[in-house]
C-alpha cells in the first residue's frame, strides 16, 4: 500500500490524523532509511519530520505530496504546532 492509498483509507474510516513513529513503517511508506523520523498523515497533508542531519536526503527522496519539516526542538511540542 502506498502512502496516498493509506491516507484515503484512513480518511474514509475517519481515523485521522495518524502519527507514525516506527522507522520500519516509515521506510515502507517513504523509502527513508535514516535513524530519526516521524510521519503525520492528516486529511489534506502528509508531514515528514526529521532533524537537520537528514534534511537534504529526505527532501530528495520524498514524493511531492509529502511536506518535509525540520525539527528544531522538543519533538512533541513541534508536532503539536502542526
């Protein structure tokens, strides 16, 4: 299942937003192979969150419908701002 299909299914089942912390699931959905990432799937947007070590790499591998956000502080506070 690709990430857009997952987003549509979750939207239909009213199970959004979804936050994914598991790197194996993030790798499956995005192709990202780094050691730190979060993925937030919302009704209209998909956010990929990582730190500065992976900024260039993530932006090069992510599909155009996934928005990269660089984390610059406490992760939970950053996610709350989105």
